[in-house]
């Protein structure tokens, strides 16, 4: 597998995990604040949109960062998935031989994966934990980066770490 294909698979993995965390959140979750110094889930999802738009710009040869505010949770989620789609499309269109994978992975993609983990933890704190799943068995496919993800899940009860 080429580094480009692997990065696109990573973007699809981000979409799969994020869709699960963002689906059916409890009332009030977007504004949950774990402490006075932490971002709310809404602020995190807005930041995720910024990250993915930055990643797309990087794939197209521009490294400019830009924060874009969103008015509500729905808009922030839609922007996030549009950003995933645009990043994946840009990665598919960049000619092979143009080296950009490492910078995009270590910047916006790794940061986004971290923030999806934060959202999962915040859901647990809100009393609506994400159900455990064997992600190694998940049906994740390159190019499937929108909010419609496979319904085929290998979820289980309990804590796999116990």
C-alpha cells in the first residue's frame, strides 16, 4: 500500500470513528464543559472542521490556517464531514510523487484523531458512552468519508481492557 493510500485509509478511519461518536449525542452534549479551561464538544467539532479544511489546503499546496466559526452543532458536524470529503478528494487528485502525506498526517489528521477521542471521553462523562467495538474488524473503506458509514458493527459489552 502506498503512503497516499494509507493516508486515505486513515481519513476513512477518522470518518468511521467520528460518525459513531457524533451520532445520537445526548441533549446538552454540544455545550458540555468538563472544566473551565476545556473546549465544549461544539468547539471541538468546529476545530475539527478547521483542521480538515487546513489538510485539504495542504494537499493542494497551501499551508494557510483559517478558523471558521459555525452557528450550531448541526452546521459544525456537516462542515466536518464536508471537510473529510474534500480532503479525501484532494488526496485522490494530487499526482503521485508529490510528497505531502507526512505533514498532513502529523498535523491535521493526527490532531483530528485525538479530538475524536476527546469527544468519546466527553460522551462517557455525559452518561452516553460510545459502545466498545473491534475497530480492527470494522468495515472501513477508502473514499467512504461522509456521515453514512457501515451499519455492520462488531460491538460488544464491557471493557476490553479489563
